[in-house]
C-alpha cells in the first residue's frame, strides 16, 4: 500500500493560481461563506458518520458566515472542529474532517479558503478511489477536485467586491 499524504494538489498549478487570483478579489466574508458551503457540500458527508459533532459545528459556522459575523462569534466551535479533525482516524475521514475544520476557520484566516481544498482533494481522492491507487491517480483526482472548486468559487464570486482581502501568498 502506498504512503498516503494528508493533502493532495499542487499549489503551483494553473488552477491554484487561478483560485488565488479570484480569492484576492473577494472579501473575507465572501470567502468564508463560500468555503464553509463548499466543504459542507463536498466533504462533510465523508466524515459525518465518524464525526457527527462536525455537522452541528458547521451549521453554527455557516450561520456566522451568512450573517456576516466573524470568528469571534464561533471561536469555541472552531477549536472543537480542529480537535475533532485531529482525533479522526482513517485517511479519507481525517482529510475530510480537516478540510471541514479549515474551511470553517476561514472565518478568521482568509488564506484557509485555499488551504482547506488540499485536504478536501485528498478526502475525495481517497474516498472515491480507495486507498490502493498510485500517486499519479491520486494527483489526477486531486486536480479534478481543485478544478471543481475553482468553478464553484468563480460562480459565487462578487464582481467589484468593495473590500477584498489582502493575502500574502507564501507559495
């Protein structure tokens, strides 16, 4: 069995560059709302059986994002989500729980809007492909997941956002 990575995807890929460009034009509130909704739609079902507490945490964080509230209103939930993600076992379950926890933390750190996708790409690849594939197959599945995320972000991006985030991409 190949050694499984916690995250999948290439930050230097054209898709990731496009994601960063779009993220640079959006507000933190828009990014948080998108990240939480995307993680809820794509990754929560992978880990919900093992970590049912995450479902409630995501609901609270989604409500904060929808109402435009920052991380201060759900700091306790963010801590719980991170702890639950660390406690999960199994490659796909742990990657999905980490994706969900990091997506929720976009409420306080806008660069998490990109970071959660690498965990999510691993979760989808391991969930859909099993745990016996080679790295090339996992990389192809991760690239496809990042493409899906890029389309999703572009679809919900606010044109002419008045207060875009200022992210220092260290990659």
